[in-house]
C-alpha cells in the first residue's frame, strides 16, 4: 500500500505542471505540450485508480454479492399487485 500512496503523491505533485506553463510548442497530433502532458497524466491517474480498485476492493463484498438473496418468511414472491374490486 506504500507504493500506491507514493505514486499518488508523485502524481499530485506532477499535476501542477509548472514547467509547461509558458510553453506554446505544438508537439504531437497538433496538441500543445501542456495538453499532451495532461492527456498522458489523465491516463496515469486512471491506471492508478484501476490499480487501487483491483488491489483494495474488499473480498467480503464479492462473497456477499455472489450469494443468493435469502427469502424472508411471510413475504409474497409475486410481483403482481392484486386488486379487489
């Protein structure tokens, strides 16, 4: 978990992007350097989020989701509503 928080803090620092503020160079696909940087930065953050979900998701939740729901006693299983006229 230390690796996750280290990468998180590094990405938090890199998000400021103070070294590309004054750059107006068009580098790839007609995109300025700062925009291209933030496109790759967004992909890195998405990867970190996906990694966090796969590593930190509680297994108990998965086990609870895989079990069939328990029927309560005395509850009708019919989904139709009966009308008395």
